């Protein structure tokens, strides 16, 4: 399902299944696991992180699965606090959902990540 009423192009696609592989981000030299990938497009990704990250913070997204390893530069474009965890034990209290806009300089890798994740998107079942 594509998220409606978006001003951005290309549109985001909701991730329908748990993704096989390892996701984490590096923020100011520290690495944090990504708890959940919510949506993805060629230009960005929405994820749940274990701690708050401020808008306009530069990040590096790292994805490893099978024989594919990608590192994408990006920046936080929004952060939503007070997200509802799937169970009380899974997320710390300061967890947040963020939107990461990928750097245009990553063009080929941005497309590669989207293609690698397409089988997890509900539009591609």
C-alpha cells in the first residue's frame, strides 16, 4: 500500500513483512540498531530507533544481507516521539520513529536498497 497524501516523490511504500538482514544507523560516531523499518522509497526510509535523533542530523544507514552490503548517507527529516511499541519490553522509553532522506549522491545505492527490499513491500506481493 502506498501512503496517500504525500508531497514527496517518489511515494513511500509500506513494509509489510519483517526484513531479513541487519539494519543499523551510525549517528555522530555511535551505532544504533534499527528496530523496525516502516516504509521505504528510492529517496528515503522510515524507521524506528531505540533513541531520539534530532531533525537535520546526518546519519549513515547500513544494511547487510546475504551477499549485499550497503552504506547510505542521509539526514533525519522528521522525528516522532511517543510511538506505541509492539510489546512493552521491545523498545526503550526514548525510542522514536524517524524519516531519513537519502543523499542524492547515493543514487545507485539508493535504488539497490529499494530493489533489495521490494519483496517486503506490500505493493510487490
